[in-house]
């Protein structure tokens, strides 16, 4: 019994140390784990479904709302936007065409439009395989669909030959003809359309309106060499004058078209083969008035930024908001590098490099607009006499050292320092160093790659460039481009206009190196917007990735603390139309051509007509009817009315003579130019 008890006790102890599993509890645990796993999977699937479902719903709602709004826009009466606008801002004035029609104005003089750079449409006539199916389709203007469908191919076809400045082999891109060439730049974005429509109100039609379309990429003389464009303009003006009872034409150039037509007036009277052979009195016989709109007579600093770094104020601002985006492989191309490579083949861009050097634009220690402030500018109409006395009562810029004569400065401290404290190392003749291009650049070839690090460093160490040094700078960084440009354009001031060398076409688009035609009865107007900050000088910096990127950038960190200051995002601004400074647009008619001067020997009457910028009060007004912006001014009611009245026979005196809001006459007097 004792043995039995001992064995039973051992069995009990063994069971306590190693208890048997409980099958019911294990089954319950397994079931619970499986249930949780199943529930988790269901939740994950439900979560994924909800995300996709929500995204689809969101896209569907956006599309539905968009199409519904589009339907309402097309269904509502055409007068509804005007009704809402009048309810908000008061009665809407009659369009100038209607106003002039009510006054009894009718067609008298034929009208010629000369579009500016980039606003004229270009279409494909011959191209490579990547452009199959696009014969006579617009590559420039319209919807720009090919830019994002085939960007590399589009850049290739929009570029010109880097050596000749003409068509590359196997490519022919030509200007669109007729009024449709530049009535709209893109759907809904008018250029000449509003002016054309208002002229039609008083009876104009295509038989007495002509759009002098040309390939704005080419140098001015090459438009004649390749397309005979200048000859076509001459023939069309002669035809319109002959078929309109001998009434002389009113010519209306815009933007770069202003200096293109200045070139034409010299070409048409020059003897063949360089000129049109029209004789010394052709302009006197065929042109009543030239009404220049937003004309860059003396160039624009904006052109320097475009050629130097493929930038402007807006591009620099975008770069500041999204660093690296414009330098990355957007659309599989390095965006700004390709823009630079393409635009540097367009010889026309070099026509807008500032002319007149330091005499016109100022030097290290002075500028004509010195002391200008963008804030609190007096918006009053001034006549010629009072404008020079009626100085702005606004305070000077926060930056008292702002000097617009220093067009390019490397660093804000250099832009503001006294000239005696700036140590400059001469860049002309500097050793440019070894080629810095490599395989990672993806064949994006700008002339900076040929220059090397030594040349890039030399440019920065010179520190500051005035207008008189800008041409040398561009010749150093882009010698191939400037070699072509120097054959077609000049940027100096003539000492003796009777020197035979000025009979060459390269001088014809520079008003400081050519004479106006002998046409004492002709009138010349300078019509431009004011009241908008306009690019005048730049603060630059070196960019670290010079081997593949453009080595210079506008320094967007340089800015005044005051919102109304002259310096914003690395750009110094003055008064103008957002593209052309008032000094460039107004000087020639305010002083250079005023009365009988060596540039205007026959005493053609000149008028300065400034249009103060007044932005639209609400979005229903679109781009506004009182805008002074460079392109939007083409819809300015007051400007259009002035054009219609001159076309109907009015003179500049009948318009009221000069209309001035800036200190253009005061600035002009500061320029010491022999007249």
C-alpha cells in the first residue's frame, strides 16, 4: 500500500508540473485569432476601397462642376457679365468704336498693324518625322498643344540655325498671314482683336486693314532675305493707299514691331539691293502717322536677363517659390537650358539690348530715374511744361543707394556700395578655362559649357555692369550668338550721321544711329502704359551646379523690407508698362526727335501719350479697359479711341498733344546727348 501511495503521489506531482493541454481552450484561441485576422483584412480592403472611391468621387465632382459651369457660361446671355459688372462698378462705358461711330467718325486712312515679338502665329511647312501630320498647324500661338505632346521636337523646330540665324536643314516654320496672325495669342487671350473690332465699328474691314505679319525670330533684314517680308509690306501699303483714294496709311506697330518698322522706313527708301528702292520721299507719300505702342526704342533691360540667364522677374519669382523645379528635367528636358538654347538662336532678341550705353541708361553713380519711388506716385495728367516741374511727392526708395545704372550687379552689397569701394577684376581677355560639359548634361548645350569655370569666375569678379559694358559681357559669355547679332544690330550713338557707314542695315533699327525720313507732314506717336513696376536692373549670384546648369541666377533673396520698395526678388524696378521702362518708350519723342534735331532733320511732329494703369475692379472685366500693361494696353479704351480718331483724320494737336503722368521730360533732360 505504501508503494502504491508513493506511485500515485509521483503521478500527481508529474501532472502538476506538466499539465495536459485543454483542447477546448486552444480551439477557442485559434478561432479568435482567425477572426481577428479576417476582420483586419476586411478593414484593410475596406480602407483601400474607400480611398479609391473617395478619389473617384472627388474627380467626378470636379469634372461635373466644371462642365456645369461651362454649360451655364455658354447658356447665359452675352450681356450678363456686363450686367453684373455694371451692378458692381457702375455703368459700363460705350466701347470706343461705338462712341466714335455715334460722333459720325468714318473710315478715312488705311491702317497697318505691325505685331511685336512672340505675339504673331507661326506654322509648320516642313519638318522632321516627329512632326508628321502637322503641316500648316500652328507651332506658336493657338493652344500650344505640341509643347507638351512632343517638347523636344517642338524646341528643335522652333530653333533657328545657330550659325546662320536661318532655317535649320529640313525645317520650315513660317508666319501665319492675315488678321488672324496676331488677333489672339491663345484662345481667349487677345492681342489685336479688340482694336480690330472697334475699328470695324466705324466701317473698317480687311480691304483697309492689313496685318504686317513676319517671322519675329529672324533678324529684321533676314525677314526680307528669306521671306521678302519688307517688300510685301511696301507693296501692301502702296496698294492700300492707291485703293483708298490716295489717303496715306496710319501705321500701328506694337512692342518689337516698333523698331522693326523703324528699320522698314530706312529700308524702303534705301537703294537696292540692300534697300527697297522706294526713293527718299516714299514715307512722305505713303504714311500719315506712326502710332507706336509700347515701343522699346532704346531697348529693354529685360532682354539682358533673358539672354544672360534665361530669366526675368516672373521666372525668378517662380524659382524662389519652387527651388530646382525649373532646373530639373521637366517634360524630360532641362527647361531653362532648352529655353536658353532655343531663344539664343532668335536673332531678333538681340534687337532689344539697351542702346546708347551709359549716356542713356546711366553709369555707376547716376541714372536718369534716380530717386524714383514706386509708391505714392502722383497720378495726374501733366502737360509738357508742368511735367518737368511737377515732381513726385513720394518718398525715395528705402534703399537710398539704389542705382539703376548698374544693370547687373553680383550681390546686393555691390549694387548699393559707393563705386570707389568696388574692386573689379577685368573680365575682357580672361582665360575661360576648360570645357565643363559632361555626359550628364543630356546634350543641353549652351555657350556656358564652352566657357569653363575660369570664364564664369571672371564674369562674377567684375561685379557690376553698366549699359556700356553689357554688350561686352554678352560677347564674352555668348560669342557665337553675338557674332550673328553684331552683323544685324548696333547699340551705340552716332557721332556723325552723314558717315557712309550708317547706310548699312545694322544701324537702321537704332534711333540713335539713324535719321527719320524726310517727311515733315508725318506724325510720330509714342504711346505706352505707365504705373506698373518695370524691370530696370538686377542683382545676380553664382549657382553652384555650373557644369550642367546656367551658372548665373537672379538673387531672389535680395529685396527691400518695405513692400513699396524698388528692389523685389533681386530686381530693381522703375515706372513703365511692366516690360518697357518709360525712359525707353518715351525719350525719343520727348527729346531725341522733338523738333528739328540731327535724328529728325525734317522736324516730324512727335507726341508722348502715356496711359496710366488702372487694373480691372473685378474678374468679370477680364484684363480691363484701362490697363497700361504691355500687351493688355491693346484693349485700353482711351488708346483705342486715340487710334480711331487719328485713322479718321485727326492730328496729334486735336487729340490734346502730349499726355504725361511720369517725369519723362525731367528724365530726358538729365541725358546729355548731342542733338
